[in-house]
C-alpha cells in the first residue's frame, strides 16, 4: 500500500482505538464479550483483511505495515486485535502461502471481510512447545473417495468457540514421528464430528474466546487438504508461525507504549510528601527504563519486518523479536502496577487489567524458553554456514 494511503488507514485505526475501543475496555473485561456493533465496525474498517492479498479483497499490507498497525490496535485491550487478528495473521497465512487456487478463492475473500472467522488448530494437550508430538490422526477411508477420518483434541485455540473455519493439523502417517506425515486440513464449522465446547475461563484477555476443538470421526473430503499435498502441514505451520512471531512482537509493543503513557500521567498527578511522585528519582527510573526498552523493542520489530519484506530469512530475528518484546511488555506492566501502587492492584485499573492480559505473551507462539533455545540453535547454524562459506 502506498505511503499516503497507509498513513490515512493508520490515522483511521488510531481514531477507532481511542474513541471506540479504549472506552469499552472495562466493560468487556467484566462481561467477557465484545459487543457485536464493535465487531461490525471492525469489518467496515477492513481490519480482518490487512495481510490478505488485494486479489482476494484484503489490503495486502507488507510485514512492516502490518507491524505498525498491530502496534496501534494493541494500545487498546488486546482482545480487540484478537477478534480479527487470526484472519489477518495465523489463520490465513498458511492458506495464503500454500493453499490451492480453489481454496484461496473459496476462503480468503470471506476471511478478508470478516464474514468468516478463522482459527489455527495446532496445539494439543501433549503437543505444545513440541508441536510435532501431535496425536490427532487423519486416516484415509478405504473406498471412501479419498475422504479422511479425523480423531483427536486441540486445546488453547484462540477463537475456537466462534470460528467458522478451522485449520486443523493431524498426522496422516501414524507410524511416523516428528514433522513428517503431518497434514493441514481446512474444515468449516458444521462438519459432522467437529465440535467446540464452551470457552475457557482465563486469567486475562477477557472477551477473547479460547477453547478446545474436538474431532470425533470427523469425515472431510480430500480437497480439504491444505494445498492438496498430504504430509506438508508442518512446513505450512512454520511458514505461518514465522511471520506471526513478528506480528505478536508488535502486539507486545502496543500495550507497553500505552502503559508507559499511563504510568507517566499517573506519576504526574499522584502527590506524596507534597509533590507529584514523578519528581522522585526511584519512580523516574521505573518509567524512564520502560521507555528505553519499549523504543528498543519497537526498533527491533520494525527492522526485522523490513528484512522479511526484502526476502531475507528472519527465523533468528523473528524469535529475537518475540522474546525481547514479550519480556519487555511483561516488565513494563509490572512497573506500571508498581508506579500506581495500591491503585494499580485494584480491579478495573488499566495497569491491573493489562498486567493480566499481557502475561500470555510470554507463553504462546513459543514460550520465552523455547525462543532462547531457537535463537541459540539459529546462531550455531549461521556460524556453521559462515565457516563453510570461508573454507578453502
């Protein structure tokens, strides 16, 4: 998207966040639901289709542009972005990368408008950080015209209770282990054998439904296989997750920006010992250090996004972004509660609410510990590549 058009879009989103979303944060946290008129406003703004190509009705934003949008929308409670974020992120990326022309034509325009809500059903009770350990099976039916019978359970799936389209990962070669033999399937809600129980109750991010996906003798046709090629599902998942880690890192920057603003405003308003607490050096350290770390996280995310847009392999950098931005956001949230003292611990306060909401960032799309391991592995791999390139 051209710079002028993108800036106009960003300004419109900024207005929506400040005028519509932020005033509703406390109500949504209390009721655990986003009002439907707000979701409809998201559709009208085109929020569901930001990264979907123009040819399929989306905005076709670059990685950098999407990161900048995510930093804006996540300055309101993270549940707003979670409502449309699957469609413009993890729930559409594998389809964009590997879907057949027919699959793209069928689903991408409807994902872009928000008519359909997508979800990415990979995680299982015994397959989280080790996603290749999944046990959900997809067995081809003998004499069934190429149909597959799926059985298994997925857990911790964002938007599962309200999703219309499920990207489900299952093992089509039960005798194999690891990444081999994993296939991705596009399964619409209403398919017999697929069900979603009631959403979990969670620590935070109230209003963003997360739940399980149950597959019991769920029969799907052969053309439900993503890309039409069995056994390529894990590769498709990794394509989606690499970009999503940049998206999520940007989503960590937004709340941190908001919290720095909130703690600074509070510190200048709250008086103790006859003066605003912003005048005390130990309080200044809390918001000054936060501001430095947020600026560093923002710069790292945007630099990595630009590298991806330039076609570079950013597997290492994406992990660095996700690790640093999520840990930064957690530290900033903790400092915001500290600056606000008792007020920051009382329910309904923005620091208390965001403290709960952002805790999840260090868990999903790879825990901090998994990213540390991945960063070390990627560093070793690049060192080996450099040695090979310089050896006689």
